[in-house]
């Protein structure tokens, strides 16, 4: 989760796609084209659990500012799966 947050901060589309599970991965991702671009302020992992050895749930809050606006929070419960020893983001519910 932390590495994916860092990839969003740094605009690393290729890393995000590589760590997204093939069953839910978008065909393309172009963070550079976002307008206005978010300015990421921090990540707080609220909880994580492993229902099985090859699945995980991570609840997090990411803080960001868009343009000159006030800070906003993105609160998500994300699901991950381990395939061939690597963890992949599957999907998440934004609350």
C-alpha cells in the first residue's frame, strides 16, 4: 500500500499498472494528464488484515490538496491478492 501511495505521489504510472491485478487493471493510466494535479500530503494506514495467506485488506486515509483548495481526505478499504509471491491491488471501496 505504501509503495503504491508513493507511486501516486511520484506519478509512476508503470509501477501502478504493474502492481494492479490483471483482472481489474485499467488498460492505461496517465497521471501526468490529471488537471488539476493533486498535491499529496500524507498517508495513514488505519488497519490491515490477512483473511487468508494470499489475500489482504488495507484501510487507509490519504490526504491531498487539489489546486489552491483546502486539504481533502481519500478514505479507502483496498483489497490485495498474492499471485506467484507478489502482492497486487485488486480493488477498493472509497468511503
